[in-house]
């Protein structure tokens, strides 16, 4: 099993051109399965020795341990991919994960901030401090373009087209998209870059990272999360707010103000419209206004 997993991960890198984050997720999922099988059977079986019954036990164990349904579904997808690869390589004759069904997902509505709460958060960083200019630029950029945290920290100078107010964003699955930014984000980025100090060890030119830590190196996703938490505490806003909440807020506010869902799908970089549709459950203000404006009997008229 160990060697099969190693071959599978090499296949993802070499043949599938998978991103580091994708390979990391597959590695964690497969090693978790390997650990379970070793504990359950007292040894590490080969792919050919793993049965659907074994995998049902693993799924049951995850349910008992309180794993989120999304995590279980992702691990099942990883197992299906691994055993398909193992079949192709002649390591097993069938895919024991194929008969297993994903747990029915619970519909969890995304947490987002109102426009007033966003304005309060975006005004929190102190512009008199260099770190404040950076923090405001990060928050404005994430909200203005609906970026994931990984997409934000991955931005390089070569990804910025300030004249056209566009960003080149590298999203999930190494898919690239162009994301427009508003004047507030554009000005915040320019203010930050005017005081930015790159470390001599950091990349320069077009590959220079846009957002840096205090040492002049590319900022990490963890540092951005800590920075957001600091400003949430200062402003007294909901501490459940995560960096991804800014992306949720971006999508919700667009729909509330009349954007069509397919445009929002493109802006978010979602591969499937189904992923974007969750925002229709939280974006009701715009729908109500459109209904009352368009439907002839939405409101009673006084004669």
C-alpha cells in the first residue's frame, strides 16, 4: 500500500499536473486510510486486499468520530481515484470504493458580513502604519475581487494590471481567471506598494509577491487569518468571520444588488453553477426588490 500511494502521488504530479495543495490533500487522505487499515487489521494490506467491506468500516469510523460530511465525501473521492489508478496499474482487479455513496450533504449557509459591517472592518487598519496599509490592501482586495485566501497570498506583481484594474488569479486546479477590482482596492494596493519593502531573499520583478510579512517575505494564509482576527476584535465584529467570509460577502452583495448568478459564477471562478447557487439562499433582499418591482400583484395599490 505504501509504495502504491507513493506511485499514485507521483502520477498526480507528473501526469495530472496537480497543484501542491491537491497532492497534499490526496496524501493526507490516503495516509489516513492506510493508518485505519493498519490499526483495524494489524498490518498494512495491499490494494488488492482491500474490500468494500473494509472501506465501509472506515466510513463508519469517520462518522463515529464526528468527521464533517464534506470531509468524508472528499476522502471517498480520493479513495475512488486511488483505486482507479491501482486498477490501471494492475495492483487490484476492482475498485472497492466505487459502490460507496457519499453522505448526503447538509446545507450550511455561508457566513457573511453586511455592507455596513464590511465598511467597519475595512476602516479598521491604521493607515499611519505600514502594516495598516498592508492589512487594508489585503482586506480590500479579497472583498473587491472575491478572492480565496490562497489566491490572495499567491498574487505577484506580474498579476496586477493597475491601468485596467484587473488581477490575474490562480484558483483551484491551477485554473486562471481575470478578476476586476474597484477603486478602493486599487488605491489600497498602490498605497501599500509605495511603502512595501521586499527581503533580499524574496523574488523580484514580476515574480515579487504583492503582500509581505514583517520580514519582507510572502505573507502566509495563517498570518492573514491572524490579521483578520485582530481587526475583528478591534471592531467588535463577529469572530466567526473568516477570510473566506469576505468571499461569501462579495458574492452575496453582488446578488443583492442585481448581478446575475452566472456572472457571479465567473467572478468567483466556480467550475459548476451548483457551487454558486448556495448564495441564492442567503441573498434575498435583491430578489424581494425585483419581485415587488416586477410582479403586477406584489403590492396592493390604494385607489
